[in-house]
């Protein structure tokens, strides 16, 4: 049994290859459980809790505004189809999340999956981007609550002075005390425990869903009473054509962001193999159904060109004489924002905890409170950071940065599914403290291998590595025959498996390159015509060739036993993950240069933090890599318990 020590000394001596090996080193599935004595999170969540977290994190107040903007500018009455297409696109990512969450049920979500399947460097960037997403997302949501509260109580100046927005002339900023207070309230609630905070999430999400159900039922009554005037427009059902409908789908896709928060609580689920896929799927289905029903009603009550882009639902009801419905709709918007705020702050301490467990962040963030069984310190730090941003900054201009983290995570999760199916990790890292057991198992495996090959384990080996020659030439001939038999039978099969893994690995890489070339060339109309068509051709060729090759070659047999077996299996691989990658990369490319400039600055800071801290403090710095079978044998040894 061979093994590899991934030490920092080796990295230093290995030059550039050592640095590359540092970036691609991967951890094992249950790395959190390997560290004996570590405090675990409380297993309190079931399917209803997960659905509440997913729906609450996904359905924000944006839907109360989004339907008017998208219908006026892109889709017209076809808004419902846009929500359906966007929901199907989000379901592609949900399928990938469901398989990985059930196989690898530990805190960390996309960061955790990337670390297991891709490597430490990519996992760090994903985790760092998710930190930005949840921090800015929580602050942006909190800033949106105070205007809705003021609207509920009669206008912009109706809130008490100590929580109302104030303009500071000298600094030319608008502070929002109400947003900061709400962030601190949510943070305190999360510190009490996952069970208590999830109960609050269930209550707030139920209130939001009830408000949407009111819109659906009351809107149906008004629609049948008025004859659905919104659908009786001379421009037809597709006033902006199919292109407008697809553009609307790309816009409303971001309304589905949030269901991935369910995966971040994987370590706190009672039965993750069953409950996580059900929770993710049910939450996404509920969101898609509510979005579609609300859009059917609203575009039918008022012609799309007459919709109020700021308050489309309230104005639609007011046009039919139901001005009082605005209060119920405003309450729904407030509860939607509160549930989204809970869903934005909940995952980040678990991301920080997972990164700290792996040594990439200080151990301060990995502490789990023994009484509440939540990452208390990480939750407090997250709350303070979001509260400061919500109080001082107008983060609306930074909202696009939230989408980058989510789309990057969606992309890497889909790539991880391809890696898991075709080239799953065949080696796992073990701590240096198990060196003695590894050496013992290595020598034992060597003796067993010699006995299977008909060799005498007592035969001495000289310094050159050749066994002492036997006295009789007949035995030498027998050894040559055995060697030839192994070469033509055993090694031929092994060579085929090695080639299959190499072909699959390179194919996955070239498929991703093809997706990037195709989406960039298709989106960048400023490129020269010849260059644009060339990039589209090359990218499309890589993409289609990769799909054909991955469809034709066999998936790895080790996928059946990788991680926790018995959970959800993503269907239609490789087509579904590749479609997921294509959609998410296309949306990433179209986010705009200003958004990417801000995100790039944050990622550069992350690279510096990793270079000076994470790389040198990683828990895999001195890891010993062994095969999966040998790792199971070592952990099954009674001596491993004493180490």
C-alpha cells in the first residue's frame, strides 16, 4: 500500500508543482467527524423545518416588485412561462445539491463539496465568495425592511426618530438604525439554537405564504369578476417575442436563489439522506408554484403596460377598488424580508465553521457552544458585520455581488457531481498521528500481495530492490510466467481504468472551457464578428464533444460507495450537470463589468488571506493520503481508537 505525505516542507521543495498540489489537495467526506473530541451541531431538523428554511430564504420581497418590472419590460402576459423556465433551470442546480447534500452531510454546503471533489484552492474561493454573498445579502435585506415598515404605518416619516433613517450631511450617508436593530434581533435569535430559530422561521414564512395565498384567492375573484382584462391586449400573449420571455427568465431566475441555504444545515438534519433531498425539492417546488400563481393573477388583473413598476400588486388591487389590500400585501413583504434575513444570516456561521475546521480560518470560528450547539462566535461576528453594513451603507449598488457567490457555488456543485460520478477521489487524507498504523497496514498489505502472486514473503530483498534469485531455473521460469500473466490480465484492466479516469477528467475540464468560451462569445456583442463566431464554434465543439464522450464512457464504480450511500441520485448525468453549468456560467458572464470588478477585488483579498494563513494552517498540510479501502481498514483497527 503506497501513501503520500503532503507536508509543507514538501511544498516548499517542490517549487511550482508543490504549490499546485497544495491547491488540489482534497479532504474526505466526514472530515469533521475524524477530529475526535470536536463538538458537533445539534441534530434537530426534519423535512418541515427544511422546507421553511428553503421557502423563507428564497421568497423575498422582490417578488412583490419583480412581477411588475419584468412584465412591463420583457414578458408581458407570458410572465408565468418565464417563472416556469427559471424554475426548471433552478431545479437543475437543486438536483445536484440534493445528491451532494445527502452523500456529504456536513456543514459548509458548496464549499464542503468543492473541497471533497475539486480541491482546496477552488473550495477556498467558493467559501470566500459565499461569505461576501451572505454578508451583503443580509445587509441589503435589512435595509429594505424599514421603508416597508414606514409604509405600513402611514408613510416615510411615520417611524419613531430613533429607528427612522437619518441623513448625516458631513459624511453624506444615510444611516438606518432600524436595519441594524433587526439584524441584531435575528442574530440573537440564531444564538439561542437551531431549533428555536427554525421555529421563528416557520412562523414568519407561514405569514408570508398566507399573504401570497390571499393575493391568489382575492385576485382570482377579481379576475373572474372583471373578465381578466390583462389578457385581452392587442399585442397578444408574447408582446416582446420569445426572446423577451427568455430574457425575463434570466431576470426572475435570481428570485429562486436561496434554496441552497437548506444544504448549509446538513449537519443539523436528523436523517440527511432522506430529508435533505425532500427539503430542497419541496422548497423549490413550493416557490415555483407560488411565483407562477401570483404572476398568473397579477398580469390578468391589469394590462402589463399599465402596471406600476414599484407596487404592482397593491396598485392592481387598488384599480379594482380594494385599497385596503395594500396593508396585507405590505405585511407580506415585511414578513418575506424578515424570513429572508434569517435565511441570509443562518448559513454564514456554518460556512465559517467549516472553513475553520479545515484550518483555513482561525479556530475561533470553529467553536460550537456546548449548551445551544450552534457556532456562537461565528454567529455573533456575522451579525455584527451585517449590522454595520446595514447601518452605514446603501448596499443596493452591491446587490449584484450577491449573485456572483451563488452562481459560482451552483457551477461548482454541478462540476462536483461530474467529478463524483466519473473520477471520484480514490485517496483520502489521514492525520499524521496514524503514521504507525499506516506503516503497519502497508507492510501487511505487501505480504498479502506477495502471497497472492505466489511469492515467498520471507525472500530477502537486496538494496537494488530485486529479490534473491532462486537456485533452480524452473522456479525462475514459473515466476516469469506469473509476471506475464499479471501483465496481460491484471495490468491490462488496470491500465484501462486509469485511461478511463484520465479521459473523463480531461473531458470534464475541456467541457467547462467550452462552456466559458461559448457563453462569453455569445454574450459579448462587441467582439469582432470573425473572432466571436470562432470562439462560439470552438466552445460549442468542446461542449458537445464533452457531452458525447461522457455519455459513452462508463461512470466510476466507486460512485456507489462514495460518501453516505442510500441517498438521492441525480438523474440524467452528464446532461443535467452540463446544462446547469451552461446556464449558471451564462448568467455569470452577463452580470456586468462593474460587478465583476468589485468581486475581483474581494477575491484578490481572499487569495492573500489564503496565501499567508490558510495554506500554511490547513489541516491537510501534513496529511498522509491512502486509498479508500486502506483507510477503512486503518479506522477499523482497534489501535486507531487509541491514537
